């Protein structure tokens, strides 16, 4: 549905302009034309009112066909043309009526047509600008855009034409009024009451200035409203982009410079989004490659990375439903946890093969060396931060690498942190990593069943693991089992 059909071309606003024109044009005719001044009030107002009423009916019927069916790209221009033509046509009809009925000369008809042209020009502009504004709101609400025009009239040219035509019309009306008043003064002569004549002329000029300036200001305010709407929308989109939201776009609701600004803004956003997506894909591939590099030196498999990634996301998503953790776990943080999880054992790259690949239990010296892999991982990620700068992804990756072997009761390594001292990311990884290790086959043990692994996890609640996370894991057991089944070791 077009904006014209939805509001009927704004019948209320057109009615306001028609009634105002009926009153003001009746007064105008009396002010500028001695012939019209000779008629009674009813003789002046009746034909103008009838013609404007017929024009309103004709506008509604023609608008539904000629404007509404032209396509939204043409609606504003055709609305302007229709209203201007109807006012000019009404002026021609009234002028012909006066000529035929009262034998008024052509001079009188031209003055009448000038009045209709002037009021029609301002009324048509106001109606077109209102239509443009409502159309912009509708297009934005429907989340669609107009097609860019190959050619359009620049805003500077529009303003220049508006200023030139306004000056010409207003100047012409003042010329006619001044001419009529001078003729009246000549007829009045020196014997007339010049003080009353002066007062009458000043009141007349004040009235005309007030009316014309009111129309000028109304049109200027309508222009300003529309421009502010377009600029506010552009600023709103750019503000979202600045805050990292690259899923927004500028709605193109005009066919002028604003549309081109919006189009190039959208192209910029699309390019930024494509670059970001490519960077994220590269980051994900790099992370998995680095994680897999550590895994190739460990008797674990690459599927371990995929499973722990998904365990930690499932745990974090469920935990985020708890009001105590919702602020700490927005969607973007959960995604960062998922992306950085594969780096949890990156420090194992620095562990000697004779320890890392040993098929049996480690002795005290070997275990002491093995316990150094969280610190090695932290140092590796800090080295990346020194080149790339600190960011949320590297911070979370560093937390996971350095604290996923910490235990709730403080008996873990490397720092011996307790309870809430352990970052939430490390506590999440501890549960995910241990569970996956339990259900996976190792050279020193068989794969445990889910039930046995969950029993060990539950026994470790409050000792090894955060009790809240153990409870969360129990709630999503089915999801955990599905992940383990979907990403089995090959």
C-alpha cells in the first residue's frame, strides 16, 4: 500500500489548505481587484468555495489513479504536480466565471489566477513535503528502500527555485496591492481622510505580510522536518555502526543527495561487515589450527576441541538465564568463550615430548613440568597481545589458558586460586575439559560412560568445580550427551 492510499493523500491537510485558501483568496480578490471588490461577499466567496470543493473531490479520485499507481518513486513529484495544477485550474475557472458572468476584463482574471497560483504553490509544496515525510516513515517501518534515481534535481537547485518563485509571486502580489492602493489614493484626493487611508493601507499590508510569511515559514519548517528526519536516521545508523552493530542499514526514502549518502553508507557498512566476517573466519580457523597444533603433540584428538567449544557454550548459555550471571554473560561474551576455548591447552606446545606423550603416569618431576603449560599458554597469548593490543577475545583466551586447571577449593594449579577468585571462563572450561577427558579414551584409561563421568563431576562439586556450574551441567545433561555423540573421536 502506498502512502497516498494509506492516508488518501492526507485529506485532512488538503482540507485545511482548501478552507484557508477559500477565505484568503476571497479577501485577496477584494484587496487587489476593484472589479471583485464591487461584488458582494456571497458573490465573491460562493464560486471560489464550489470550485475548491470540486477540486478536492477531483484530487481524491485522480490521486488514487494517477499518484497511487505511479509507484512510490514518483508519488511525491506527482502529488506536487496534481495539487499545483488543481489550484491553477481552479483559478482559471473562477476567472472565466467572473468574465462570463460579470463581464470582468482579462486584467481581473489574471489577478485572480495569480492569487490561486501563489496559494497553490505554497499549499502544493506543503502537501508534497508532508507526503514525502509520511512516505519516509512508511518505508522505514516496512524496512525497504526506494531505488536510486539515475537523475534527480539537486537540493541546492530545489532551494533556489523555491526562493526565486516565492520572491516572484510575493513581489507580484505586493505590486498589485500597491497599485490598487495608489489608484484608491488618487481617487480619494486631497480632500479625503488620509489618516484613515494610511491606517487602512498599513492594516492591509500587515495582513498580506502575515499570511504570506506564515505560508513561507510553514514550507520552510516542513523542509526542515524532512531534512532532520533523514539526518537523524543517518546519524542513528552511524551511531550503531560505531558501537559495533553492522546489521543496520540506512533506509533510502528519497531520490536526492540523501539517498546517495545513504546508499554509500550502506555500501560502507556492507564492506565493514564483509571484512569483519572474513576476519572472524580467519580468526576461527587460526584458533582451531593453533589448538590443533597443541593437540597433535598430545594423545588427545581434534574432536576434543570441537566438543569442549560446544560444552562451554551450552553451559554459559544456560548459566546466563540466572539473573546473577546474566550481565556477565551477554551473547557476545558467550560467543567469545566459544571462539577462544580451543586455546585452553596451547601451552602444551612447550612441554617436551617425553612428558607430553608418555603412555604411563607422570612422576613428580614430570608432573611439575606438565603443570607449567597454563603459564606457557598465558605467555604465548600475552605475546600476541603485545603486537595486537589487548582485546576481549585475547583476554578471555588468556583467562581460560591460565586458569582451567584451578580448583574451587584452591588445590589446583598454577596459582592455587579459590572459589570466585577463579575467572568464570576458567571455571566453565574446567568442567567442560574434565568431563570430556573422562568420556574419552586415553592410553592410560578407557573411555568412561556419561553416567560415570557425571558422577565424578558431581562428586567434585565444591571441591574441584564451581557448585553452580555442576548444577547447570545436570540441567543440560541431554544437550551435553548430544554434543558428545555428534562430535565423536574418529
